[in-house]
C-alpha cells in the first residue's frame, strides 16, 4: 500500500548548488530520485501486515474494516495479496496483484458469489471496496511506467511531477519525498484540467531497516466528493516466510 507505498546518492545532490526552491527540468534527475525510493525497499523480500481501514463519507459517517496483507519481491516482481477479515459482510473478500516480467494482473475474489474477477484496464479507475483508493492506486508504482517532468527541492523535500501515459484517471501526479529518509510523504493527483482531485498523505513513520522508513498511517482524500479513507497498520512483519501459494488464485480463494 502501497505499495499504494515507492535517489543516486544524496552526495550527488550535495555537489549541485540549489536554491531554496529550484526547479530542475532534467527528467533523468527526477527519475534518479524516484528510483532511489524504490531501491530502498529492495531488501524487503516479504511483508505481512494487519491493517485497519476507515472510510468516511461527506456526511461524516464511517465504515470500519480490517484486513491482512501479504507481499513479496520476487526477482524484481512485486506481488501482493489482501484479504478482508472484518466485518462479516466482507470477510474473505480478496484482492491479488501479480507482476510477471513487467505485466501486472489484478484479481478480485467475492466469496458471496464464489467468483474471481480479473480487473480490466477500463476498471482501473473504479473504487476498491467502496474506499477512496482505486485499483490503479493499489498497483505497482514502477518508475518505468512514468514520464518525469521536473524536480523541485527545498530544505526538507524533493517534489517530482510525473505523468503516467497508460492512466486514464490522472493527467499527472506530484510526489513529495523526504530528503533525509527518502520516504514518500504526499502524493497529489490531478485531472486533465490540472485540478487537484485526490491527495494521499502518509504519517507516523517508523524505521523498518537501516535505510527504509515506512508510514504506519496513510490517508487518501477524495477532494471532489469530500471523502477520505484511512489505512492504519496494527502489525507488520518483514522478511518472514510466506509460501508461494499465497500469491496464486488458490491462495486468493483460500483466504486467511
């Protein structure tokens, strides 16, 4: 969460004099920053988590859900499985993302009808389980999928603007990345009219490895609908043994 969760060395930037807020239009420099975010996750081969999801609508009404998540980094391919455990109305519902040689496939399992649905390209902008995350938001954020436009830097953050040519949902996105930890702090999503339509905020970071900091809470705001969805980590274990069958259709059906 990803997942929805993404420079060369900081020494390289130290050798380049920058103003308090200087924009650099060299795509390769912006890509280098973004790739470092991903590079710091590479030592994480597997991760298991328990998360709470709270969906708040425009009238302040909430829906609470709990889920477990399994992920693995397999030869550069990131796979992820989410299974809902609470409440009973969604228990056993599962979402599987499998990457193979740069090709991503997403499956949704609905136990109430015993059916597995393959998420098509046309459905990437649909809401995931009534939340403010879409299926595209939950996909792998591969730097190769983006065309980088510019990089700005100040005392605390690097800000990158990028487009994703295959996205029908967003015209471009902006990433705020912490300079000291390379943690992804904020993502802003814009439509074709350059209107800010969604914002993802991460907070309460904890140190996972020597070089990786991850949030324990993420909130996706839908600014058009005045809604939000909060994800909070109850528990997280990294580099534990997760069997390969977890990331298969069999594992999707089997549930928790």
